C-alpha cells in the first residue's frame, strides 16, 4: 500500500519562514534540492506540521516511574493493569534542515539573551536616563539523550566550522503549547558536548551561540 504524502502546513508559518533567511540556508545545505525559496518554505512548514502530528518515545532513567505517572485509586479493585498516556514534550527545534529529537529527561532547552536589555541611570536630580543594549544575540543550551541523532548533527557542524568556518545554521524553536517562537538566521555549536558513559543512558548538553535573534511570545 502506497504511503500518502503529507501535504498540510500552516500558511502563517510558511510566510514567516519565507521572510527569513532560513529557506536560503536550507537550499544551500548539502543533499537538498529546491527550485525556489518558496518551495523550501513550504517544505519546511510541512516538516513542522508533520512533527506536530507524531510522538517520540523518550528514554527515562530507571526507577523514576512514580515521578511520571500519577498515583490514584480510581481503577476498579479487580484491575490488573492501568494504561496511562503522557505527552510532555511539545517543543519543536529546527537547526537548519535538522529537527532535534531525543530530548533529555529534564530541562531540555534554555534560551538566554546575551545583552543587558534596557538599563537605567538615575542622576542626583532624579533624572532617569535609559540605555538600550544593542546586543540581541542569544545563548541556547540543548540537552538530548546520548542516543539522539542530534549529537551527530551538532558534532559534524562543529567539525565543519573548525575546518572551513562554514558550520553555521539557522535556528527555529517553537512552543506548540503556546505562542513562543525564537528564530535566528545564524547559530553555531561553541564546542563539543562532554561525554559521560555508564550503565544507564546519559544526557548530553550542547551550547549554541546565535547571531541576531528574535523572541516572540
């Protein structure tokens, strides 16, 4: 049976993508072939819509079930099993054409502005002078499982950046439960994540610095 091609996308997301430099960056990526920036925008919007519709299995540390599943007595006394569904990761992160997957089991993304925002100085006569920082760059910390494919993507981008200086990628982060959207035309991995190995699966944290970024809520 032939698989039905996914065609739906959010038109507002497509317009936002088209107005950014993300389509051009995607078109310049190896292995991608698009006739125009509009085609790339539609493709990426479809990818975002497709991510919304699917679920990912997250590996959690052992002996943490009681923290994930509520303890209740609502089941009938004769019940032998209780089935419980949870969907706790509703944030989409795209680094270029790569969709981040395999989020860590705790806080998995932190977005911090670099600048001082709007500061003030108060004179002796009570006059207030405000200063607006021109620094609109950001620091993003992403935590993923050590089995996540995103580790290979970020490591390869870091290696590429060291060799050719061409390892940057656009960044798009969207909270699907609310209205938060962060985007930047340029991001890069600062250094490889630290590696830890044990009998249990470990998390890996990546620090990404960006150029000028836009954060809307």
